[in-house]
C-alpha cells in the first residue's frame, strides 16, 4: 500500500472514504472531526447523542454522505463516506492507540473494498502528540493491520471462513491529510519511519508463517542473506564445521537429530565503526521446527512449533529497519538456526555436552533446546566483543502461564539496559514485565554430573531458563526476552492478525535507535 501525505482540507478532499476520529465521552467533536460534523449539519453530534457513535476504542462507524449521488456537487463534504474511528478515553491515549485504531480502520476500509481513502492525523490535534510520530504510528499500524500471508491459498477464501482478513479487497493508497504545507515534509519522514518499523515486523511474520518444510535453517539463512545484501548489511553464516571448531557443542547437540544442516547466522550493521565498543548484540532463538527431540512433544503442542524461530525472525527483520534508519551504533544480529528432531543420531536425555566457554551441560530434557542454542550464541557474542546482549526467544510455555498474552517476560542483570528495553517496549506497544532471577530458582538448574543441567523442571520454568542463559552471559549487560506467549496470535486484534505477530522486531528497532541516542 502507498501512503501519501497531501495538503488538504478534511471537508473538501474528494475521496471514497475520509477517516476522522472521536474520543470517548466527547459530545461535540472539535478539530477536523468537528469541521466535518458542522459541514454535515451536526450529523455526527446527533449520532453521538443517539448512542450510535460512542468513541469507544476500536469502534468504527461509516456514514454515507450522499457525495455518491447525482447531486454530488450539493454534498456538504467531498468524501463519499465519513468513517468515524473511536479512540477510547483521552486519558489512555498514546501512540499504540493510534497504531491499533489505524490497523482496525485499514482492515475496515479494505473490507469496504475501497481502493483508496484519506485520514486526518489522529493524535496531532486534540491528542497533543508529536505530529510526525503520529503519522509514523498511522503508517505503522495500517501496514501491520493489513498484513496477510496467503502464499499457499489457491483462492483467497478457500476455507470459507469469510473473515475480514481473508476478503478480496485491497487498499492501494492511504492519504494522510494535512492543512499546512510547512508540516508535510515532517509527516512524510514519520511515514517512512513507520514503514520501516512495519516492514521489520512483517518480514519477521513472513518467516514465522512459512511452513517448516519450506523454512529450514538453510532457507532461513538464504532469506536473511538476500535481505541483508539488499540492505547493505554484512552477512556471514558459520557452517557446522566452523561451529564445531569454535567449540559450540551445546548448539550442535540440538541439530544432531536432524538431517537439515544447522546455520549459525551473523548479520552486522556498522553504524559507528570508529567506536567498536558502542555495540549491541541481538540474539534470536532460531529453531525452525521444535519437535521436542527425543523428549518428544505431544502432537497438540507441536503444531505451532514452526514458529520457534520467532526470536531469530525478529532480529533479522529488525536489522533491515536498522539499516534503513541508520542509527549511530554497531548492531550485530545472531541466529543459531537449527531443527530439533528425534532420530538415531539425536541427543539423548542424559547426554553431557560442552558449550563454547567450556562449561559442561547435562541435557536432561531435549525439549529445553532453545537455551542450548542461545548458550553458544551468547558465548560467541562475548568472544567477539559484545558490550550489551539482548536475547529474544520463544523459550518457555511457562511464560504464558505466568503472564498470559499481555506481556513479554523479561530478565536482566543490568538496570540501565533493562530500563532502555522497558522504555522501548512500552513505546512500541509490546510491553515487557520483569521477572526475578531469584537464587532459590537458580538452584533448580544444579546438575549431579555436570556444571549445569538444561532444565530445572516444572517450577519457575521461565526463570530457570533465564538463569541458564545468564550462566553464559555472566557479567555482560544482558536482557533476556521470552516471547513464547505472544509470538503467534489466534485472533485479529489491533495490529495483529491471525498467525505470526512479528513480536519484538519493532521493540528492537526502537531500542537500537534509543541506545544510539
Ligand atoms: N519452544 C518451546 C517453548 C514454547 C512453548 C514456545 C509454547 C511457544 C509456545 C521450548 O523449546 C520448550 O519446549 N520449552 C519447554 C521447556 C521444558 C522442557 C523445560 C516448555 O516450555 O515446556
Ligand atoms: Mn522445546
Ligand atoms: Zn523450542
């Protein structure tokens, strides 16, 4: 979809659909919505009074203006339809409201089969937010909300679901209306930033949505390589032999049961070559299919396990936006990609493996494989001069039990890096909730035969997993994000559609921009 910022007046701009907005509780709309209301002879106010329009968040009301009729010239507004989008209570209003409302509105416009529509800048007037940032949020939200993955659908509604995200329409152009010519350039730069953020998440979604027979570790590496060369990023893959030579026995133990070769992906963005220590390493879990290995998962738990490379997809997607936005910082993305499969050559429960830093690990459960891959990736980052590490992983089912779908589970050994992640997460509407690295839980990882075991059992499952990674991050400033609960969505809601959410890709881009200052 094209997004153009154009100089125009809400009442006089000819368009099939004009999007205006309303806060909950407002009885007489102001700003552009007010101007449209006045032009329509107070129609919006009357619909508010009668209760048909309330302004509640997510509410979308379509008013046909009569501009379609033969006497179109007589219509008081040039738009054929006015779409009133509810923004919810003004006290709760933020950039994420704009994203989420823009996403729902974009889907509505598509379902109305409108090829083009125009919107006022939500938030810039009555909301009191920065106009360019509002335009960014509108672009980001609209593009995220319109996302669909239909590569393997021969016809667009083959399951007959008739859902709004599987209808045929396609919104080709969205116009953002601004009265003052002097503000247009600013809004345009907001739109292109919003597009970079959305593209990062949509690339991550595409990778996660691909079936695991297509998206093998080799295919993941090849797509990451293509995207990186398009964006001018440095790209490297360490093959199994190179990983073995580096001593990555922990990572390689996960790939032992698969016929697919592991691919250790390393992408580099050099935004501050003069200061190599000004860096952050983003490490994403990259299990292209998690069967559990010999500790085999039950069938019901296996069906979504193509998504177990969601963290890796997020860091690969984020790097593309980082390359576009050019922050002054060095960023490394690592994804130790592999399948986790059972076979005669698979790692057995009870095996002891050695990580790159020499530590011995007793593998008591081959389904706790993510942390085994992350251990070596973290060692590799530290060996290569990492100043800060953020790892992102669909690591534990337990994080859904603890936090549900409202938050990413977070852990850290460093207050300052934690605060940066927390702020970036809140700004992007992908909030994190910090869980404790308590010493009591740490004891659960103690092994009788090795330095550590890879599962602490049922208690505090997300915390013991984080402790395990911490053992390899040691004193390097580090944040671990467990995105298992929000990596996939089973409903259409706000910026998310069914399937992959692209979780944390946008959070990472924001974090990198913030760290670059
Ligand atoms: N990939 C899973 C975690 C997961 C579960 C992600 C559900 C998304 C949805 C991970 O590798 C796993 O299997 N974790 C185990 C750990 C246990 C064996 C200690 C889990 O959470 O049950
Ligand atoms: Mn697993
Ligand atoms: Zn897994």
